[in-house]
């Protein structure tokens, strides 16, 4: 006789079914929001609104962007979705204005010396990322050896940021590097203003995987007495703008990390597996003095807060799925962080501050 399973859920009522249907449509179609955003950015709508003095009507936009006037009503429909999603504002019918988010997408506006975040929108909605995301179910079914390639690697045959990516598709590689730079550079100004004590009293710092030194230069400007080493791969250091203020070191963080009072890992560890992180952190520990001598690690990365809810948690989880899709890393909650710190031989840590989705953590030897 077939086992009889008690229903786990009562049959939904009509009211629930009606609601469920609308929710299902929204969840299935909400990818059109980033697509509408991509369209708006490619057309240059945030920049046009900014240049028109901060507000614009549809016909202002059609004229400014030299679009065929016959497209005006269609543009109105895209704009309506973007207003409802909070990407643009409309305080008066048919008149559009920027919100802080769309301000980040205006060409030529510099926040903390960094250009717009357009590259994030373009990369996140690009064919290579979408193809990788479309391959998720197939990736789950595959039983492959360790180290597990990410879905991106599975679909495209190369990992993001790998040199061979530039050979496979130079345009896609450029878009991803621009997004990475836009993502990484955004926020050091806020960190310096909000977490002043983080760097106070330090005589030296190694910015581990510090890229082209943008972050290091901002720190030296605020704290001129700190001696900063920027460690990154030779191909990155070769292209870094020359600077007297920072000491560039071409190398590999798995081999050796320049000694300093503190080592900073900003948006680095989310790219790596737990095993790699423990290895990296152990190398960092060798590069710093004891806690008594002021030795510490500074980690700036997402700290997932599972007890929260709403858009911030959703942002953190979306970033986690981005990492799942494109890297071998993940976004970590406090328990995950604590566990890798202990395994790497550190004695204690403190979450100094949460800045939106990201956290600033000090880790002590
Ligand atoms: C996400 S970026 C880090 C961003 C940077 N910390 C910032 O906040 O601007 C990752 C960096 O790690 C570097 N990288 C990757 N593998 C590395 C390795 N084995 N040794 C040193 N640097 C490496 C990459 O070249 C890239 O610049
Ligand atoms: C916020 O939204 C986005 C959108 C994107 O398109 C990317 C992206 O393309 C990307 O490579 C990365 C990224 C990859 C590896 C890292 O180690 C890292 O720090 C960042 O972040 C992104 C974030």
C-alpha cells in the first residue's frame, strides 16, 4: 500500500491563489528591472536628466538623446517601471528626476574621486553572467572533482579575471574588469570618514590584493605618515599609476605578504574558498606583529546578517549567488568568519562597523 502522506500545506484559498499568482509573475519577470536599468544606462538617461538640470520630461529626454519621437510612449513605459522600482523618481506626472542610486550612474560625477557605477550595471546584465546563471541547474547535477569549477567556468571554460578570459572575449573581459574596479573603489571615502580609528596610530599597512593602489592612495592622503605596501599580481602592478606615496609589490598572496603592522584584505576573501581563506589568513598572520605590538588584520567584506530581513539581506544573498556563479568563494556570516579566523590561528576579532551590506572587521593575532 502506498504510504499516505499528510498534506504539509492546506490547499490555498482563492484569495491566496490570486496573491500567489501575482507574486509568481513578479518573481518570474523581475529580471526585466535590471534589463530596463541597463537600457536606461545604455541610452544615457541618468546623465541626460543630470545635464537637463535634475528633472526631465519624456520629450526632453527623447530630444536630448536623439531618439525617434515615435518611441516616446515606449520610453514612458520603461521609465514607469524604473520609478516603481526606486531607480528614478517622479514627483510630478511625466517629470523624472534622479535618486541617489541613479546619481551613481551619471557620467562625469565623481564620488570620492571615483567615476560612475555604470560598469556594475553593464557587467551584471551581460551575456556572460546571464549564460552562467542559466547554467546553474546543469552545474548542480554535475559531480566534478575538487576544486569545483564555478558555473561561469563550467559554461565559458575560463574563470572570471583569468588571463585567458581576455583571449576568449576581450570585450566581456573589459566589462568585467571595469565592474570590478567600480565595485572595489566605491566606498573607501566612506570607510575613512566612518571608521577613522581603523588606521589611527598605524605606522605601516599592507593592502593585500590592493589592485592599482586607488584605496592605498586614499588612505595615505588621509594618514600621510602610514607607510603603505600594495601587493598584487605582477600584471596588475605593471599597470598601476606611479606613486611616491605607496610601495608597489608585485607578488602572490599565497607565497609572501610584505610585513607591516596591519594587513588589509578589502573585498578579497569573498572570492576564495574557506580552505584558500585559511591559507591566505595564515600568511597574513606571519606578516604582522603580536596584538600587543598593534598587529591586526583589517577585513572589509560582506558580513551576511541572517537575522535581518528586507532589501539589505537580499542584496547580501544576491552577492553570494553572484560569487557562487562566478567564483569559488562565498559571502560569509559572522559564524563563518569567526570559524576561518580561528582555523588560521587568530585569537579574537571585532566587527568594528557595518556600512550597508559590508562590514569592517579587525582580527587580532
Ligand atoms: C576584488 S580585487 C580587490 C580589490 C581591492 N582590495 C580594493 O578594494 O580596491 C581582487 C584583487 O586580487 C588580486 N589577486 C588575485 N589573485 C592574487 C594573488 N594570488 N596574489 C595577489 N593578488 C591577487 C587581483 O589582481 C585583484 O586586483
Ligand atoms: C555589486 O554588483 C556587482 C556586479 C558585478 O557585475 C560584479 C562583477 O562583475 C564582479 O566581477 C564582481 C567581483 C568579482 C570578484 C571579486 O573578488 C569582487 O570583489 C567583485 O563584483 C560585481 C558586483
